[in-house]
């Protein structure tokens, strides 16, 4: 029986765009604003075979808009259905994930790039129990991630996010493009690829990023999923963040 591991990674890096949605501000406005050092984020990722939620904190002691040290703390949980071979019972897995990732943010005129690496802790449980699964129980590993945000023109953005863990090993990646609509939100296509040595998942969809409402910033995405187990269907994700 093969595990649907790739979806788990999505719950971790669904928050990865928190590094990348910081809208550039005019110099005068940025100088007058108070220094913000903490970014709180939360979100969820849903499709017919899995549901995940996450929350966390991004801490940049020199400021969220400044190049320098960045620490990311994350907690994620979720449940998913394994792919069952004919004649075998369906196994439902649940997982709890925690990550602590120190890193560094590099900022240029139109480009922001962040790299981080740190501790990845996971616990997996199956109902009914699946003793053959190598993911069963608790595991500790190393996770590394890279996030890139580029604005080649005032109303155009390109983003890329990649994360990989030694647990599995597993990986997650996302690329997106967008145009600025009414100077209020980024809208455009997104592509996802994720998986491990026995499973792969691909997503094609659209995203809305950076909608500011009630002191929070909201994002969402939706589209179509296909995987190596020949399962298909829609997906939807959403997130919210606040700077303090």
C-alpha cells in the first residue's frame, strides 16, 4: 500500500508564501512606518483525499522589510486517505508536524530571496494501523527551503517556493505569476509539484494574493489535482497573515 505523503508537505509550505507576499512600499512611507518584526500566519489546504491546517510565526529582528536573519516556526496537522489496492481496506492517516528553521533574507531592488534550513519533527498515525509504513510513528529530520519573490515590472510578480525534507525524503514546490489588479491584489496562475520516492502530485490553478482587509492580508488558490495513484479532483487553499 502506497502512502499519500506529498499532501503532507503541502500543509507545511502552504505558509511558505508568507515570505513572499510583502508588498514593496515607497521609501518615504516605509521610513515613517513603525518597524515590524513579527509575521503571524495561518491557513488550510483541502482536496478530496486530504485536509490540512497550519499556523506559525516568522521573526525578523531587523525588520520584515530588511535584509538579515529570519526565523520561521511552524505547526501543522491534517488527515489524508491512503491509496488502497483492490481488496485492501482503506487506511486513514493523520499527522502532526513542527518545524524550526533559521535562515537569511536577501533583498534587492526588485527581488527578495530567502533561504532557511532547520529541524523537522513529524508524527504519523494510521487507522487501521499500518505497521508496514515507514512513516508510522515519530521522526526527526532536516528541512530546507527557498522562497523567491520578483517584481520585474510595477504590476507584475513572479514567485517560486521549494521545500525538501530528509523525512521520506519528500519535497514540495510552487511557481506562480500574477498581475496587480486595482492596486489591491495579485491575481494569476500557479503550478505545484510535490511528492516522495513512491508518490507524486501535480496541481494547476489560480491564486489571489495580498488582499488587505481588517489589518490582515488574505490569499487563496484553487484548481485541479492529479497524482501518481490516478486520482483527480479540485483543490482549494487559503491563508491569512498579520504583521506586528
